[in-house]
């Protein structure tokens, strides 16, 4: 297999670019200090993160697809099942509280990091997979560098593709594999508490989403749903070039900040997208339910958009927008709120990012072709979320 070595700078640029492409979801960006703490030991130990084009994959080679399922949950669910904590020192406290409310079986203990690996090993047993030849990011967001470093630990590359369409999405049904009608199961679902469930058969990708999400609700708002595919599946059904696109966009942001250029303009150029709004944040609402983060945000227009109000609704990721209360850019076309000074893509999972008065631009991009097909639009459209709004392509609106 032909692979490209990824430098630390490449990985950091994947964070910057992933945040700009992720439509407010896919997790929150780490600080540069936190990023260094994760990746420096990888390089210092001689491990080498690598990127591979899907055309260079073996057709029958098994490829790991780890997917994090989660978002917000209600206060009642938090009180019942504990907060969505996944690391010390809070795990021990949450574990003890769970034991107090629902007495655990004798010998039950905190799983640490082995709960994910146990799910991966079980998946290998079920599907007869040997060593995975690559890791694969289900969606594009600021955390895709973790697929590269987890692959480096195993001595395998990360694939230069994704199945969400060079963006992040809130539901498992929103995948190119669904559009191409690949089977959704079997998968293994694991929780931070150590539960492990084998999902043998599913009616549809939507059923996989609904059942996996229900498990997240009763697990503090999060679970790890692990699947694997073959090289030919990625060649035929994935969206190509996604990882390198995130790095490309990240490099444009980084170079703009170093040179004093406008990072928003550079993102528009790198994505071949549109600046669909510019202004300052006025207000934002948020709530957690059904293991999603939901809410609205209002932005008051500036410059070319003076006198106008842009509102968008998000379900983990940004989905629907209005301009002066009229439907504007909507899913499946992705749009991300960008800090006008730094080029940072604002995350819906980081409340402190949405300070009143912050100057931002909103960048919209044409959805990848798979979402423009008849089946793609049947799966992913405003009506899926309960909005009686017909989809209009962004290029027609702009």
C-alpha cells in the first residue's frame, strides 16, 4: 500500500480544517496545548501517522470504523445514569454514584480505556476480521487526528475519505453507505460503563441510529458504535479526499493567520464555498435531549448583511437557516459559523464560544454529490427534522 506520512503540522491543520468543515459538530476542537499532549508522545516514540488513498486499499482488507454516538441528555437522565464523563477523576465518582442508585453486580469495576478495545476485539470475532489494514473516519470534524494517531499505534494508516460527506452529521443514517445501500450491521455497541451489545441485524440505518441512540441515553449520553468495512466498500461508497481536504482548509487558515490575510476568504477559496452571512452573535439557546444537543442561534448582520438577521437551528450540527425569517441555506448543504478574526470553526458543543457580540461569518458549501441524488435527498433533508421546508441547492440561493 502507498501511504503518505502525516506531520504534526498536518494533524494540527486537520483540527483547524475539520472544525471549519464540521458544521458546528463532530465534537469540539482541543486547544493546541491539549493537542500537543496527545500527539507528541506518538512522534516521540517513533510512531508514524499515515494517510492512504482508498484506491491503494486491498479490496478485501478489513477497515475499522469507530463512531462516537452522543450529545446532550435531559437533567432527569443525567440524574439517573450519571453525567457523560469518560475520564478520570470523574469516572470513579460517577461509578460510585451509579452503584449507590442501582447496586452493581459483584466484581464490577471501572473499565478505563479497555471498553472500546474490547468492542473492537468482539467485532473481529463476529466478522472474522484479522488485523485491520486501516482506520476510517465516519465524519469530518476537529477530532479526526485521533483516527490517525490510533492507526499509528496499530501501524496502519487512516483512509483519505469519510462517509458523511466532508462534514459532520448528527445521525448514523446520514452516511454515503446508506445512500449506496450497504448493510448497516453487524456492529458492536459499547458503553463507558463496560456494557457490550452485539447488534446482529437491522432493518435500516435509521433503525441502527435509533437503537444506538437509545443506548447512549441510558449510558450518560454517549456510546461507541464500532463497525468494519472492506476496502472495496470505501472505494465504491465513501466520499473521497475528505481527510486531505480538512488538512488543506486548515493550512489555508493557518497561513492566513500567519500572514495577516482574511481567514474567512481563504476558507471560502479552499472549499469553493460561499460566505452566506456576516455579523455578530446576538443570542443562542441550547438544550439536551435524546442524546443530542439542540438549539437556535441568532446573528445580527454587518457590512453586506447590515439590517438582516440570520437564524440557524442545530441538532448537534447546523441544519436549517433563515434570513429575516425566510428559509435560507439548509441541509444537506453544510454551513459553519467561523470566527471572523481567527478562522476558528465554532462548535455547538462549546457554549463559551458563542459569546454575545462575537464577530463571525457563516460559510456554506455545496453538498457532495451523493447527497444530491434522489435517495440521498430522501434520506437527508429539512423534513427529516420536522421542518416543512423544501430543499434548495445553495448555489441557486446564492
